[in-house]
């Protein structure tokens, strides 16, 4: 860790630092339940206070009164690109016209991987990380089965890429942050290695969009996808986003050629012609209500400096690591700031039970098999005092052994 302090800060010291934090007032922008310490924003972000009112307005006025006229009058038709440009400008380091908000992460991944394979004819290998989030592997495997000769190749880590990159590599799919451990990759350096092999780089940003500043254009990324419901606070099942570098627009053909990606969709032609630019990556009718919820969250995000968010994120995770360093757990999260996302993963053989005991106390983290307890640090609404309280609760749960109670061993549908 970066700190040289031998005595962890007290809760009062943490509260004093919160009071001086320029991001701390943004906490009031979120509806947070009393008695809950929420350290799971890396799975589902908290509700922005403005979202219910904004959705009610869209439902009552734009849908209820405007009806079908709102596709034009309320700008529904252009929502995917409009929100994509806002997201790209503030959080993704992407110039206008390269990001659209649409569909789910899995669907968008299918689209950009399909486009990338077509852009590298004669090459057949799609490289992915063995421990990537499973949907990435499922989509890669399913897509490879639709391309004659294409085959997925799994690599143990990005550090071993040179073992598999060769003249047959078409595309490499990587996660910017490991969803289990929180390890962060150097996007620019890894993308440059992929390009040296003549392949295209596709990045999964689900655990970094809204957690730290991203520079897609500067890093030379080819394609990227990410979700809207984690750090972006767009709500459960919020629309995802995709990025396609402008240099690929003229030749990119994605496989889900729905009517919203057509050049002139209201000509109702029987044959498909892709639209100009990134809108060719659209497929079906935009989910207007889901986009409206994400839009209200972006209103909050544009009040925050992404660099300040990153600095606070690292401070919060440093604090949690410092406060739990002497416990009977092992950190799976890198100590170096340059290699850490915005979560801390602690290993314990009874991690599931411990997380359930914490949740019973109102401290909400989550668990990933076989033994990882994950704690997410969302600087817009999480305070240092809350991090101190969460670490104290973990200490007490471990010391008391309450996690051994039978009720904490019961598994739900979502674990």
C-alpha cells in the first residue's frame, strides 16, 4: 500500500476528512437507506434521487401526453447517440460519434466481436482471458461457432499474451478490471502489444466505467463495451454501451443488423444498408425508460471530476486495506495503485457465510466463488467513516464467529 502510517486513522479522523472532501456533498444526490453501509456499487449502483422524478416525467408527459410524437418532440430517436456522446466525453475519453448506449453488455459484445472478426479476414483466433467474466467467454465461444474456422483461445492472464499472439490472431478480448480481484490492466500498453501482432483490441469496461477515468481514444482501443448499472447507477438491467473507434466505421459490419442500424430505417427497404458512423451498431428500438434512468445518473456524474473520483476511490480502498490488514483474511487485490480498480477482494474459505453475516448487520458487500468477499468503493456516495464502520463490522463478525450460524449458510438464487 502507499501509506507509511503504522496506526490506522480513527473514525473521527475519517469523518473530518469527509467533511473537507469536495465530493462529499454529492452523497446527497443518492437515496441511501438508513442503517445500510453499501459496498456493492460495483454490482448495482445506488439510486440517484432525481431518477424517480425524471422517470415519472418521461412516463406521464413524454409517453402519456406526447405518445408517439415524443420520438421526435422529446428526442427519443437520438437518445442512444446523445447519451453515448455524454458518456464518452466525461468518462470514457472518446470523441463524439463513437459511443452508443443500447442493448446489454452481452449483446453489444457479440456485435463488436463479430465486427472485429470481419475486419481481420484470414485470421481465425479470438483470444480471451480464462478467468474473464463468464458471459464474455460464452459470447466469444458462441460467436466463434458461427464463423468457419474461427476458434477461441484462452490465456491465463494479460501478462501471458505474447504466448498466444501470432499471425492468426484476429481479436483479443480483455477486461480492464478483473471482476474477481479488482486488478487493473494498463489499457494503452496492452492495446499496443495487441496491435503489434496485427490484431484488434476489445475491452470490457464493466468494472471501470464510472470508477476511474478511461482514455479510449488516446489508448488506441478498437472496440469496447460496458454496462450502465454498476458504477454508472443506471438501475437494474440498465442499457449498456459500446464504443467503436471512428477509423473502423466505414468497414465495420456487425452481425445483428436490426432496423435501427439501417441507413434509412423509415424507407423500410427489404435489404440492409448500414448507417453511417457508430449508429450502425444499433439493432432494435431503444429502451426509452431505461435510457431515461441512465440519463438522470449522467446528470449527477457531470457534477464530478473523474480525476477526483479516482483519487478518492484509491484513498477509500487504501483505508479499507489498512484497517483489515491484521485480520485472518488474505487480500487478492493488488496494493499498487496503478494495478487496482475500485474494489477490494478478500479471501476466506468461509467467505460466503461471512458476507451474509455482514449483510445481516447492514453492511452490504458480495461474494464470488470459491472464496472471494468483494467490497466496492463508490466515491460519489461512500464516505471514509462508512469504510471505517464496514471494516469494524468485518472485524467483529470474524471475532465473534457469528458467521457460523446456520442461517448464514443458506444460498439464495443470487449469491
